[in-house]
C-alpha cells in the first residue's frame, strides 16, 4: 500500500461529533461536513476541497485496516496513488495537467472512509 502523509486532524474526535459526517458535493466548495461541540459552543466544521476530480466513500463496514490506520480523524494524502494515475489518464488531454491532483483520505468513526482527488484542501 502507498504511504500516507498526515495533513490535518479534526478538532474533536469523530466519536464526539454532534452530527454525522457527510460529503456535501453541492455548490462550488465540495466539503466533508460535520457538527461538534467544543468548550460549550456548537460548531459546524469540515474540510473543503478545490477543483475536485473524483470522490469515493466507503461505509465503515467495508473498510479495511489500510483505510483506518493513519487516517482515523486525520486527513492524509496518499502518496504515489494509483487512483490519481487512473483519473489523470481518464481526463481529457486538454484538462489532464491543468490542475494538480492529490489523493486525500480521512476515516471518521461510525461513517467510514472519504476519499477525494482534488487540487487542494482547507479546514472549515
């Protein structure tokens, strides 16, 4: 399996989320969204992605140890991803090298694994 580089840890453990995490692909800022409470204040948090090329999700019951280890509550970049190579090869030639493609992955408890190929990410 390919190495994973940690990028960002969610602000509270996903076991403490007040709303179930989900992928919101609507609008111009596709995001993984979730609610949580910290220091007595309710927050709407998440991770947003720019220039998304592909998304896949895997239910918790279908995750293998590779989907969890290193990615539990942590956004990681999968280095040397064959999925990026596949998507880049399938992309029309005029768009193939226009934007960077990075394979991001995060495992959130009770939901599963989210994987996104995008140019960049930011914490909400």
